[in-house]
């Protein structure tokens, strides 16, 4: 079944400041450790959800969306 609304390609929000805190969250990109590990296996829609969740924390707008 074709999606009605095609999401733009979502790029990794990694900024190269990879330090995992006590909540297993990266202090650089604000993704959970497992989101980082499985990023390449996630669908574009799943990646979009993650980026939207962390976007406000980083206040970078649509940087990772093409």
C-alpha cells in the first residue's frame, strides 16, 4: 500500500559528541542508545518521529530533513 504523504529523507542527527549518559541517552544528539545502534534499520517514518522528538531539545529546525 502506498503512503499518502511521503516523508522527506531523514538524516542522522549525530553531531559527533557521542557520550551516553545514565539514561542511556546521547548528550550530543539526544537519541537513546538503541536508536543510535539501530538507526540504519529504522524506517524513514520511525527516524522522522525520533528527529521530531529531539528537535525541540536541540532547536535546530529541519536540519536533518532534506
